[in-house]
C-alpha cells in the first residue's frame, strides 16, 4: 500500500541546508494502524507530505497504492490524491460557510468518483458512522471541537480512499474526545483502511499496530504496538 525507498528531502534556508528526511525506507500494508512519533523538527510532517504527494523527495521513490506519486504532474496528482488519500488536519479545515453535509458533498464533487445520485445518501451514512448524523445541516461553528473533528474525518472518507492520514488530529481535543477519535481510527483500520497518525502523544499502549519513531530526519525505530 505504501512503499518509501531511500526517500531524502533537503530544504534550503538562510542558515544553509536542512535535511528533513534522510534515506527513509518504510513499507506499510493495507489495514495497518500506524503512529508516527518524534520531537518537533524530527521530520514527521515532511514524511506525511510524502505520503500524500504534497511534497516530493529529492531522491528515492514514494509509491503509494501502486502509484509513484512524485512522477505525477499537479493536475493528475490532485485527482489521484482525492481518490486515494483522505487527510485529517489538526485544525479541521472545514469550510465555514457550508453545512457539514455540504462540506462532504463538495469533497465528492471535486473528485467525481462517487455517482452523483449516491453522494447525499453516502454523506449521511458517513456522518452517522462518525456519530454526528444529527448535525448534518449545521454550520461548523455550531459544533464542538470534537464534533468538527468527526466531520473532518467523515469528509476525508467521502471518496472512500484506501489510505487515511491524520496530522495531530487530537491535539486540540479534550481527553474524552481524543479517545473517541482514536477508537474511530482503529475501527477504520480494522475495516481495511491504512490509517497513519502523526502525533506528539504517548502511544506506548494505544492500540496501534506499529509505532514509527523519527529523530533528526532518520527512522530510528519501527516497533509493534501494544493492543
């Protein structure tokens, strides 16, 4: 499902070059629930950007769901991303002038892989799946932080992507909502999706299948999680 081989990314700055990722090899299978951890500046967000095609390696290859993503032009990449990768952001990124249902429908309209007549029923089912079906016609501002994050997850699932990636998805949530979001991700992985979560939180006993640790752009450990 995900295969990074020798991926290196170097950024240039006023203080010289900075190696964000250094010769990363990483293989993730379908249905795995994976945490990527490390201190700030360790390369977590850059790695996530490689998985989503937002950034390209300077050397090495990133093959995601049988596609070498950095070989695609911007137009093909946007289409590929919409159909293959759902992205959950820490700050939700919902469009405030659209209802929750309309946020999901817009995601489907953009990619155009779900038949038009199926989009509204599918959006409703996804909102029920994440536990906020009764809020479908509300605007994001009317929802709590935990509810908005659930809406963002539903939107990420709108086009039924095989891969779901989340960047600090519980960083702005209380412990109760954070646990519920974590349980939802685990359920999605058990259903066959590859779920990759970047987090600063303690994940030693959080039920991840694998815990990937980065330090200074290098993959320093790849451990089995504790159920």
